[in-house]
C-alpha cells in the first residue's frame, strides 16, 4: 500500500514524464496563435450530493506542429490552459488545474463567423477538499468537449465549450473515488 503522502509525488513525476516527448529547442511557447480568458461554471453529478464549480481560466492556443515535432492535420491545435476558482461541496474550497488539450476544428461545419471544434485533454488538478473515498487532493483531470468560436459584430472573437470533467488519482492510491462533472466555459480571445 502506498502512503498517503506518496501519491502527490507520483502524480508530479508522471506529469513531468508527459513533457519528455518535447525535444529541447523544438517547442515555441512564446508565440501562441491566440490567448484567451474565460469563466467556467459547472456542476458535479457524481458523487451525490452535487456541488458547483466556478473558475477563471487562461489559455494559449498553438498550431499543433508548433508544439509537437511531427506532421499534423491543418485543423489540429494544441491548447494549454490554467484555471483557478472554487468548488462548494462544503463551502467554497480552492480548485486549481493545469491542462493540455488537442483541439480539432470541424471545418466541414464552419461558417464565416462560426468555427465549431471538439477537444480533449488531461492535466493535474488540486482540490482543497476531498469527497469520501477520494484519497488524494492532487489528481488527474481528463476532460473532453465540444465548442465553438464566433466573431461578434464589433470584431471580438469569443469561444464557448461544453465539457465532461473527471477528477481522480488514476488508482495511484487505494482510495480513488472520483468526481464527475459537466462544465460550461465562455471566454474571449485577446
């Protein structure tokens, strides 16, 4: 059995391993195609009773080939996202996450002002609370969703996404009762 304090260290080591495929010098994080700021609102549906999630999210969107050193389809993008906010299972508690996503524009559904997409990714999330049987406060955070960007009449580019959200330690600890939620994200590009 792994001691309770060992789980976060294993999560951190696994997160660092995710960076291993990036050859030094090949990654250019200083020139994203877009920067965005969004509000995230969600609600859990398991375990019960349900609770709300509210976060502020900052993201950077890159051409996929700018980050990953291999050919990729033109509509594929790489998104880095950090979020901070609260969850309220027993009063407002801190909820902080850092995630990476693959985002794919659905070009066959695109119009002059609307750009729909699908996205999926994973990251780490820290929760200042634990549901019964959760085990750890530092967990994995896989997410998948659908969304769209649109251009407003004053030429501001907005985006919104509806996501399925999961929080669990991936069985790194013997207690691994996860949290499942749906979130809605609405933001704008700068």
